[in-house]
C-alpha cells in the first residue's frame, strides 16, 4: 500500500481540541441531543447588518481592501471601543482581521519569535495554545486555582514571566470560567511583563456580556505600550460566521501586524467589513436585546445549578459559559462528559480540554436557547440523581 505524503510535524504536535472530539462523538450518536457545547449565539445577525453588506456587494465593494481594513471600519472600531469599553484609541492603532482568531494570530506573529514563551493562565480557550504552537513558540500554562474560583492570580502569572516571555495572553470575561479579571491584578501583570519587554494580549471578545460590570476594557484606564486588546463582532452581534475581529495596539505594533497581514489573509472579507461598520455604528437595540437574553439565561442556569447540591460553578460574571464542578461524580471530566452524552444525550466540553487546572469541570454553554437549557439541565439533574 502506498504511504500517504508526510505532513509537517506541527500537525502531529497539535492537540486535537476537546470541542472537536465531543462534536465528533455527538455526530456518531443517534437520538435527540441537547447541544450545550457550542460557543455561539443562537440569534440571527441583525437585519440592518445583512442589508448593509448586501448593499455594499451591489455597489461593488467586492475587492481587496487595505490590509488594516477600510478606513470607515477602523474609525467605527475606534469609536466603538471608546463608547462601549472606555478605551480611547485612534484608527491608526486598529487592525481589522478575520475574527478575533486572526487578530490574535497576527498579534502572536508580530510579537513572539520561534522559541519564545507565551504565558497562558488556564483553564483557557484552547486555540491560544494551538496558535502559540503554530508560530513556533512555547505555551507556558499557569493553572489557576479552582478553590479560588479561577481568580486571575497575579503572583502565579508574574512568577511565570521571564526573559524568554514574549507575551501573556489574558481573557476576560473568560472562556471557559466566565470570570472577569480585576483591573488591578491585570495592571500588576502588565507592569511585570513590561519589565521583561513582554506584551500582554487582552482578549475581550465577551466584554459586551459583562454581568458584573459595564463592559469596560481592562486596558481602559492606563496607556501602556505593551498591551494589545482583541475584540470582534462575533459574539456581541451574533456574527460568528462573518469572521470580523480586530486588534488595538500601540501604533508601531499595529503597523507591524499590518505588514504581516498579507501573509495570512491580506484583509478580512470586504463584505464583512461593510456589515461590521453597520453593526458598530447603527442601532444597538438587537445587540442589547441579545445581551439581556444572555443575562436571563445566565440567571436561569445558576438557579438550575443551585438546585443540584452535588454541582456548583463559579458565578458567571461575563460571557456565556457555566463551568460546572463535577468532582462529586465518578471519573475524569472526560468520562463524566462521555456519560452525559452517551446515556443522557447532552453534549458538553470536558474541562481538561481547556488546559491545566480544568480537570474536574465540564463546560456548559448558555449561548443555546432556553428550551435547550431546560432540557439539558433536566437531564444533568437526572444523571446526578441516578449516580449519587
Ligand atoms: N476568544 C475567545 C476567548 C473565544 O471564546 C472565541 C470564540 O469562541 C474567540 C476568541 C474567537 O472569536 P472569533 O470568532 O471572532 O474569531
């Protein structure tokens, strides 16, 4: 038999994401499933955004754009960052990209050399680790303490920062813990990073879903030249498929990202850029209604978790995940999630998929609608009752 063509080592070295594994397991299963693994809003993109993109397409906006995005989008992003997140910035510091994902990747490409270290407090979104591996740098995971509700621990993170550190990636509100970081803790990390010429990347894609605060950026009150803020239309405007995000960085760093952008995608889709201008500058009613719905779901999920004494979760302060402590049940988080899927038809994501410190937990998304959540928690409650 013919050998398949050999692939680059990074393919074998990359971890399969747990979200993918659970998705594949769910696909093999018949019967009615309650899908609580997916981190995307079940709402439709607001109609005026779709209209704007369609109009732009008919008007000929179907060509390459500047690498940083069209000027009206960079302006709209700068205005939005100040209006919604208190971050005063200039369009020259804004680079539009294909989702927060590409904005993050560009940031890493711009700041981390092969062999450098990138510090990631965990549990965290698994793509950070994958992206760090793809740029040839080394992920350094700093497990946060479950006993402390996965509070961002400045001492632990600062201990991990050294001369090899190129970046520290912080995510608030967090996926998967839904915790919001304390601005003073972040400030301490930014200062420590600066001492080692390292950049702090603040992923704030869930900033608009901030139940404890007002969505203020953790970078809002300080002008640091080693901070990059990442955000996107994806979660706030139910635009995950449009692939439209951005980075806000000191101008020399933004210019560097623009220089490398032709090597990844050149620019985000021109149509998505025009849709994003409408999303950011147009009526905000739809986005506000969605944020209210997420808050109601959050309250509902918390109530359901409280009704199951064997389970608990850190109170979700932002975003749309509940990180359930399932240590009262038998087995690893993967085994718990597998039983939940095979015997009860509920799809979740095992905590071990989010890096060090996530074992013992299972992530449930409340981006899904109320009916799904009700059915999901009925089944979770049944499983816990059966097993204990
Ligand atoms: N950052 C975090 C923490 C996320 O959870 C996600 C999506 O789940 C992203 C970034 C990706 O955002 P985008 O779809 O804009 O690339």
